[in-house]
C-alpha cells in the first residue's frame, strides 16, 4: 500500500511540474535554462544531471532512514523531471521568477526541499550520539 501511494505521489509530483512547464511555454512566460538550478552554467549539464540522478537513486534504494528517504526521493523526482526537459528540449524549462534575477521550476523546489530535509536529518544524526554520551556521564 505504501509503495503504491509513493508511486502515485511521485507520478503526480512529476506530472505537476511538467504541466506547469507546458503551460508556461504555451503562455509565453517560460525561460529555457541550458544550465543547472538558478541558471548555473557548467560544461555538460546533461551528464551532471544524469550522474546525480543515478547517485541519488542508489542512495534512495540503500537508505534505511525515513527522513533521508523522503529527502532522496524529492531530489530524485526533481532531477528526473529536469532530465525529461533536457532530453526533450535540450534545456530545462523554468517558469518561477525570483525578482527577475533567476528562474526556477517546481523540480528545483523539490531538489532544494530534499537537500534541506537531508541536511536536517544528517545534523540530527550527528547530534543524537553526542546527547546520548552526555546523558551517560550524568
């Protein structure tokens, strides 16, 4: 049941991002981005996107922590949705403007939220043993 719900939510997350990308292209407020998140340009964004997706997929499969699994899933979905764009359009379609300085999309938000959840989860893992050692001394 849980796996079925995760598949449905994952499909819905990617479909939502792809819908907004399609909608923004039709209505003329899309911004093709040949680089990475926020317009960061590197030599080969497709290779970096694909490599990162494989790496995060392996972390997701081998992870036992609930919060880290959610973090990796969000990052995987964001990377997968952007990879679709790179393959179909040779660019990522961005449609959310941040003060007209840079542009983002929902997949980028998935990536950032996943990274934030991951950092918090890892930080809590680091603090937990320290707190247990302090309690043992008391």
